[in-house]
C-alpha cells in the first residue's frame, strides 16, 4: 500500500462538540478547545436539541480566532442548499477563512423531523449546487438558476461529503471538495475506502483526489475513548441504544472497513443467531480498537495518532469522542484536558 503523496504540513485535528449546553457555555467551551491547541470544532446539526448549530458556530466564531468551524453534519432535507450556502457565508464573514461545510443524506436530524434521508442523486445535486454557490456565487439547481449575492472567497475544501459506505465515498470523490470519512485507521481499511473515493472521481472525469497536485481535502473521523483497558474494552461490548450495538453506530459500514483490515466480527445483536457484543474476547477487542481509532491512556492515544500520520499520510483528523445514546450530548472535557496536557505536546514534540 502506498501512502498518498501530500505536502508536508502539521497534522490538523478538530473535535466534535455536541449541543449539550446553552450557547454561551458552548462558546466558552470553544475557547478552552482553542487554548488546548486543537485546530477546529465540528458541531452536530441536531435541530431537536432546541439549539441551532449555526448560531452556536457563530458564537464560537466570535469567541475564538484560530479554530476551523463547521457543522458535523448538515443535511439537505431540512436545510435547502441556498439556505446552507447563506449560513456558511455568514459564518465565514464572522470567521474569515475558518468556515467549512459538511453534508450528508441526513441521519438523526432527518429522523427526528419525520422525514426520509436524501437519496444519493439528490445529495449529489445539492453538493454541486453548494459548490457553485459558495465558490462562484451561482449554480444551476434543477431547472432553476440560484444566486448568492455574497459568497466566500473561493478556496479548497469548502464543501465536504460525510461518508462511511462505498457509495457515499464514491459520491464524495465525484462531487465534493473533500470527504469526511469514518473508515478506521488501519492502512488496509483506509486504502480500501480511498479506492472508492478515487473510483468516484474517475467516473466523474475528475483528477485523482490523492494525486500530487490535487486540492481535494480528506478528513478522517477518528473515534477516541480515554480510559483504562477495562474501560475502553467496554465500548465495543456495549449497546449504543436498544437494538443497536455500539459497533453499528453510526452505521454498519464500520464492519466493512474492519473486515478490510483483517478483522472479521460475528453478527452482533440480541437475536438467537447473533452474538452478544459482551462476549467478544479480549484479543479481538484489542485488534478492533487499534484498527478503529484512539483508545486508552492519553499517551496511547497520542502514539496511535502519530502512527496513523506516518502510515496513512494523515493530514486532517476529526476526533469523535466515544459515547452511547445516553451520553450523546456530554461535552468532551476529558478529551480537551488530555489534548492540552499530553496528546498535543506529544504531537508537537514529534514535529
């Protein structure tokens, strides 16, 4: 496996921050994230919380000066592309050069709104529209020409497609400025996913996203769970919510990339023909956690992230703190403390 040819630059790491506190507290938390040395924040676009992700990002923009800020992730069902484009440009005016957009078919927000996820073709058209509006100020959307009177100065990586399965990875390669993908950290699993991004680009007549002259932006979603061995072993043996094993969250596509990494799991579940996640053996749990993300002490997490940088040519990571349904909106104070005290300094020391 060959590591993509990429310019040498520091690893950028952003953090998922849920809408788990009033907006003033979230803005104050963003200043803690910035002081800790992290590079960005992604906020879930969950309308049902009663807190708006873009207002939150705006408050964070006013409280910080360096963080990249983006929704993680918006959908094109409950927010029309021209509405999304206007929101992103408004955020960019508050935080010049720091605003980005990630989009997906729609998961929890769409479910809570009682709507269906966007079909792949609809998402693809929306991404093309968003790129036109944000890069050029106009775009064809269906039979209508849309115009955005004010738009950001065009730059790489404005519109990212969130993807974990093969078809969305191909869509990201075909239409996105970048991809935000959850495929683990094992070189073989990541290379299998990258092959789908390349295939999508080739089918669309676009250049190799991983070529030396490409400005396509890849961000790996990196699950992180801090704790003792017993504490981190508990994650893959648990349930995210009733009927959904933790390893099936946010998607069963997780299993595809673990399999590509040489880790074949039994069918997990509670049925008579399924395996109870609690019965997974220690050796298997160790292998899958190593392939999946950063788990263990802050020192172990730092070492695993450095190994991913070297093995994968990793340039951008989005930390996704491990959680279950009941802890979905807990602010990741432990990750910020670990980054400030240990992980960030270890990365800086390693250059």
